[in-house]
């Protein structure tokens, strides 16, 4: 399996818990653009440190920098009738470009190390405005100007940007491929 084909199964619960932690640290409300940037920086740092992201989202370069694409969809799109997304149980629909933590979820998907990393990322970047975060994200080596479109960002792009060697990248890819295979085996038929 090639890395470009490898897609981790999106874990909406983990993504919601991570977003809720950032919102809690910010007093329960923040610009969704800022939240998206903080979640991307979280996943980027987790991938560089541990070889796996926290949210298991997909990433794309957009005009305002890298985006966690599925989370962006959860924020911006109305849920389908008859569905009850985990995200909307805890985080409001956007209003005036902000989202609000409506209920604090029980943290049962995130590890203590991931919770600590959320706090660390927030302590470094949480005081920046959404536009300062956009500018900072434009300086990340894996971001490409899409000129109004969207360009996928692969794990390999982030690992290379983080100065990982080809053998380190191959090891991370192999571990993530094993995780994808294990998840596929656990999927109901």
C-alpha cells in the first residue's frame, strides 16, 4: 500500500475530545479558524513526536493554510437528517465564525500524553489570533498555496518538513499501514 492511498479511519470522538479540550482552555468559545489551526498543529506535532496523529483527520492546503478537512466539514456543514454527529453533541454550529463548547465530553479516547500535548500546543499558540495562526501556518514547509483550491497534505510531507530521515519516514509509514490494516480487519462486514 502506498502512503498516498493510506487513510486512517477518522475517529470523530477523538477529534471532538481534542477540540473540546482546546475550547475549554480558551474559556469555551473560539473562532473556528483558530480551532482548525490548533488541531492541525496538534496533529502535526503528534505525528513528528510519536509517528501518529491525534485526530486521524485528513489534511489539505487551503488559502488560509493547512486544514483538518473532516473537522472543517463537521463545523461548516449541517448534519444529515436523522444523524447525530458526536461533534454536535458537544460543540455548537458556528455563529459569527465562532464555535462554543456546549457540554464537556468525558475524555475516554485521548491518552494523558495527548491531553498534555493539547495543553502544550495551547500554551504556545493559544494566545495568537486566528490571523496570526494563518500567517504562521503559511510558513510551514508542507503548506502549498492552492490558489483557491485544495491540495492534499500527506503524512510524508509533514514528516519531511519536520526533518525526518527517509528511514524514519518509512518506519512511520509501516506502522500507520499496520494500523490501517488492523482497523480494516475490525470493520464489520
